C-alpha cells in the first residue's frame, strides 16, 4: 500500500519539498501550500449530497487550465443559487428591489447554514483522519462565506505574504454554468510517485466565464475607488492580462452573450450603488485604475513577485497596465 505524504515525518516532507523546489523552480512554501490546497479541494468535492457547486477563480486558472503563471492560494467555490430558491426565477417578471433583496439575504443565510452545519464539520472529520489533527485549526467568519483551514508547515515562512492556511471563499449567489470536470493534483505528485498525494475530481467553472467574472470585478473595483489596502488585489489585473493573451480569453472576448449573462446575475445579486454593471454593456467598461490607486496596486504586485507567487518572467507593472488599457479599449469598441 502506498504511503501518504501526510504520514511521513516532517523532516522527510521537508526533503521532498526541497527536492521538488529544485526540480520545478518554485519555492518550498508554494509547493507545500499547493498540497494543502489540493487536499481542501478534494475534501470539499467529497461532501456527501452536496448542492451543485464549482471551483472557479485564479486558482482554477493556474491549477486546472495552466493559463496563469501564478500560484493561487485561495479556493473560490460557487454553490449554484438555483438549488436554494425553490424554483423562484429572479429574472422572470418584474420583481421589486425589496423582493430581490430578500432573495439575496435568503441565499446568504443558506450559505451560512451550509458552511457551519455541513462544510466545517466535514473538514474537521477529514482532518481527524490525518496525523496530528490537533495541529490544524479552522476559522469561519460571521457570514460563513470565508473559512480558513490552517496546516502545520514544515518550511520556513518566507515573508508573511504566503500564510500557512488555505482560505475557502463560498458564494451562493451565482450559477455554475458552463463547467467541466477535471482531475486536480499537487505539482509535487509526479516527482514522488512512491507517495500518495491528495488528488480529486473537481467540477470547474469554464475559464471563459471566469474571464468576464474577473473583468466585471475589476470594473467594480475601479468605480469603487481607493480602499484602505490594495493587499491581494493586483492579482486580478494580472489574471485578466494572462487570460486576454490566451486563446480562451480571445474566445471569451468574442462572446458578448456570456458577458451579458454575467452582468445579469451580478446586477441582481451584487448591485452596490457604485457597481455600474450596465456600463459594461454600453461601451463603458472600466478596467484601468485611477492614479491614486495605482501606487498601492503596484506595491502589492511587487510583493506578490517577491514572494515567488509568479513563476518565470513576470510582466512589469507598467506592461500590465498598458495591456489593460488595450483590453478595455477593445471590449468597449463592441457597441
């Protein structure tokens, strides 16, 4: 029977990560966290009687589609809202804003209950099957939409940018179509075939939809203006540039119907006063941050590079922004 990576001694785990780091040109911290990201993914998609759900976001772009050369440390999961709505269609008829708000609050409550009553107990149960489960902690925020699963690291923490915990972000106000089934495994697994690593069959949102999810997220961030912190935000601009350079991005940018569907759902469930989703379909999509935000985004981008979150040659921040200008211009010529 093959031994599990988790069953070997910390010194041996450290040696495995060091060997893999030399072979793959990635830091030990990144490779270690990648193993735990895969463990959490496999655990989530082994939930019994789970509602329809899909893995999406930056981590799917790197782990599944190999579109971005960035280590993505968070797990973004969408629970299909239609599972929780008893056939209520928010797009049929002329529903009032108050009725749609009640629906949104109902879906938030469903996610809260599912996270607290099903997801967290399931993760705890699976952690109990690992050596030293007492070394793990699970935290959940008051909304139930963010769950942190810590792990005992055997590597030295580089600079604090990469934390020894996996963040799960649960959302229940979107759909999971189109999607695909993919096998997801750690980067290290092929180099050490004598050990068993967490490998899962994962339902993944199509990267074309992710392109428009990213673009509309950036649009809202640009309209929102300066935050107190731009920590971990620059990755969205990087991801969009990498997508736009890929054939998947080209396909997405020729699919106006997909953008319309993304906007339709966001306008119902995430329509903050400053969002301006209607602008996305009127030739006024905003992807370029204003000048007061740029320094903070640039600093965050440099921190990401310093933490070896991007593999190989990373585009400069100026190159990123210049490409974003071109993407924005090209999309807005549609109308």
